[in-house]
């Protein structure tokens, strides 16, 4: 029971980082909960980009944990757990990253949480989104930034998406960018 409370506090501290607070959350403990099949810490509060990066590096070395996150990203009962699992996978360099754009396109609640996190981290002006659409460390943030750029429209937004299209390593993101540039929404 003490471990569960500690992990919950760690997840909440990680969420505080998203809101601009300081956190000394032990990412290894959050990873241990994932490895142990305990989704609860990832269900409480949305984790920060920095924490997701650390956990994704640990998860890339543990295929069973990565597969568990992939299952949670699609099937978890809470949107917070789904977005946290999706966000961690989005920062890996594995075959499962291809699922991220599909999840974001079909899970409205997780998508809204992901978009909010991207906006909180990078801002909402066109230049910031144009930079984020080329962020090599987060396939989900690239997808969200491209969708927000397409909603804005304009020459700068289109130019940023065309630039991103040339270097995007995730096939499903390439597909989404092409749809967006064509005036279609990948969420429909």
C-alpha cells in the first residue's frame, strides 16, 4: 500500500512539472510500476514531456513493458492513462510508434489531453508549432502540431508541414500530414 501511495505521489509530481512546477519524481519507480503491470500511477495525473522521455528510454529496453503500454494506450479505462501510455510510446524509436497517430486520430479524449500538453509546453503561435512539427523526440507532438497548423492555415503553416513531410520517419504521420495538406482531417 505504501508503494502505491509513493507511486501516485510520483505521478502527481510529474504532472506538476507539466504545469510549471519542479519535480523530483523518480521515473525509475514509475517505470517499475509499468513493468509490474500497475497502471494506477499513470492513471492519476498526466505526466510531463521530460518524464515521458526518461520513461521511454527505459521502456525501449524492455519489450514486455512497451507492449503493456501499447495495450494501455488503447484500452485503459481513463483518458489520462491512455494519453500517458501514448506519450511514452511516442517518444520511443520502436515499431510501436506507428500506433501513436492512429490512437490520436481515434481517441478524442486522449487527443485533447495531448494537444493541451503540447500547447502548454511550446505555445500556440505558428512559429512554435512549425518548430514542434519537426521535433525528432516526439511523434505525437509532431502529429498534434501538424493538425493545429492545418487548422490555422496559411502559407507559413503549409510550408512547415511540407518541410516536416520530407523528414518525418513515422509512416502514419506522413499519411496524416498529406491528408491535412489536402484539406482533410485524419480524425474523420
